[in-house]
C-alpha cells in the first residue's frame, strides 16, 4: 500500500490528484490490474469527473454549498456537519482499471480529492492490484 500526502489550501476545494497517481503507477511498474484510491477522512471524498474545464469543479462546489450550507440546523456541534454530508455524497474511494501501464480514464476524466473541512493535511491511501 502507498500513501499520498495532500495539503489543502481552503475550506472547500476539488484537488486533481491524477498526476500523482499516474506517477505512483509508473514507479510501481504495474502494467495491468486495478488501482483503489481511498481517503480515511470523514470530511473528504473522492470522485472522478471532468478535469478539462475548471468551471465543472466550481459548479460542483457551488451547488454542494447551495444544497448543504455550512450553517444550517445541524445537531452535530463541531461546525463541520456540512462537510460530513458532502464527503458522504462523494464517497470515500474510487477504483480505476490499469491497462498497459495507464489509468483507464475517459478523455476528460480526472481523479479529485474533495476537501470540505480545510485547510488541512490529508492522506490518500492507494493499493495497486496487478
């Protein structure tokens, strides 16, 4: 298992981690298999979405804020209830097929860490089965 450290710079962000995962794959030397990417934090999530147009990430974050505002009628008193809900919507892991040494992502697809309670230092665990 491998880990990637990510420093987030704002309370909410979508951080493209694809290049770091591709580098890890190259260094591992696996040519065929499956990569599982997992975040062990309850206020971050992982998703695969379009990475060519930065407005996609902006729109996702904007509409998550609209659907789940930071301040609402939450019983959870730590002040980050919205972050837990947003992380749940994203999910804590994604899997990508590895073929001929490449992550099999669509033309516009990238892998993003969703930060919903930053800024913080985050860890992403990666397991490559080949």
